[in-house]
């Protein structure tokens, strides 16, 4: 089976590895010439995504590229601790959440895809695709054309594949939040915990890296869409001047990452036809710290479906097995965004209720997410099948 993967980010690279594990001939087409580079800020992988990486043979490489973060602590704008829970896992799970720079994750996944036999072509942007009998033909901006049995659209929230698959597909819209991030030094932060402050102007995340640096990200509530060029460190300092730990972290900033606007995508009605399918953010950007993990789940579920049936039937199986879980995750992400843009009265109510709620209901509330294992019983049959750690 010949497969074209559009996009070489997390979803595309993980998909390429999974498809090689079932013996497919895989070519990844990536629009950007740099194979990975410094893509984005940091991200975290929860246990559901890490299990997928283990099945794909990538877990140890990703763990080496980042660091384990066992705990998550939530803080009110006043400095009161609202919750202290396992990070990205249930309490009894020994597999720890991993935090790393997005670019390092992409590098690790692409390196494994190439090692497994996938071909990566950079500098090619998809402009057209059409099914021709039992094949799909892809056309690229530079004049290149390619044919395969399956086209996997893993080209992110601004997906060209999605628009080609369904010209009436919804478009991303500004979510009322933007992110500024960077690195600080000289700040005393306890290692091993992912800290989130529910600030007056948005959430502020910080955690200690193994080298003593502090990685931080401000998710600023801004109903009016700003010009990213107008966002600078002084603005962020002003927005968080009344929160103690964000103020201390921002005073020690040594590295500033390019700000990004956050977007949401309405539910995508068309995920597939007989020869083309969407995975990752191209079909369902979820947020809430689960984007990469859900993309990895997609890769495994798609590969498993293709082991069970021919391409058209396998794509139907993939959608059937993913729709409900993704819909639930999107709802959870919406609640997560709302918490970061809460007004005064909502913040007061949250600060009152959350400490007890986290103690009583956290495990029950997240068990559907972290106990789900898309790899259970999977037997890869293709190239260089890895052993599980």
C-alpha cells in the first residue's frame, strides 16, 4: 500500500511511523524546507499519547528529548493553591507526563519515520487532490504530482487537505486568546510540577526545566484579535503585574518566543472520502494540552484500521472509532478555555469550589481520558516492529 502523508509535524510524522509499522510505503510531503527547526513553544504529552509512542517505538527518544513532570498544581490569582494532582495521568500510573519543546518532538518523530523507511520531501505545498479509480493523485504548488492508494491529511489547523476534501469545510476562527512564551532564569521554582495560575487576564504556566531554566507561557484573554507584532514582554508584564509568581518569572526572562494567536475550529463534518482522510489538527484541533497526544492516538487507530480492512472501509472504521472521543475532548477543551477567560465573579466562585472539587472528583473526571489505550492488543506487522518498554 502506497501512502502520501501531507504535513510533517507531530500528526504527520507519527502517522508515517505507524503506517511503516504495518508495511505501507510512505512518503511525507512537508511545505517547509526545514525538517523541524524551532517549531512553536513547549508542549506536554499525557499518558494516553505516551502509550501510543511506546507502541510506535518512539517513547524512549521522546523521553530523552524532554523531561518528566509528575505533578500539576493550579493556583488562584491570589496565590492560593487550588489543586495538586498527577500531571497527565491517573495516580496509579507509573508513566510520567513528558514536557518538551515542540520542535524536539517533531525531530524525534521524523527521525524515527526516516529510520523506519519513510521518505520525507520538504518544500512541497499541496494544492490539489483527486481520486482516480482505486488511487488518489496529489498535486503540489511547485508542479510535482504523486499518486498513492491513500492520502493522509496531517497539515494542521490551516489544512489544505481539509479544504480540498470539502470546499464547504469550516475555517478556523480566533479563540479570544493569544499565547506569549519564553524562558526565564534566576527564578526559584520547585522542579517536577507543571504550574498554572488562573490570572486576572488569562492563565500563566510555568515549570522548572532540568538545567535550572524556567519555561513559561502566558495565555492572554483578548476578545479583540491583536496584531502579534504589537505583543511584547512589557505588555505581558503589565497584564500579570498583580500576580506574584508570574511577575517573578517575567522579571527573569532571557528568551522570548514569537507570540501566537489561538484559534478554534468548528466541528468538521467531512473527515474522509474513499481515499483521503484527516488526522490531528487538520480534522480536530482539541487544545487543553492534548493536541499532540490525540494526534498520536489518531496515527495508531488509523494504522490498526488499515490492517483490518481495505482503504475505504478502513477509513470508515477510523472515523467511527475516533468521532465520539474527539467530540468529548473538544467539549473539555472548551471548558478549559472558558476557565482561562473567566470574569471576577466566576473566578471567585471557582476559587471557593475548586480545592474540594479537585480532591473529590479529579480522578473520576479524567479517567475516560487517561485510561483509554488505543494500543491495547495491537500487533504491528510491518517494518522493524518495536518491542514495548
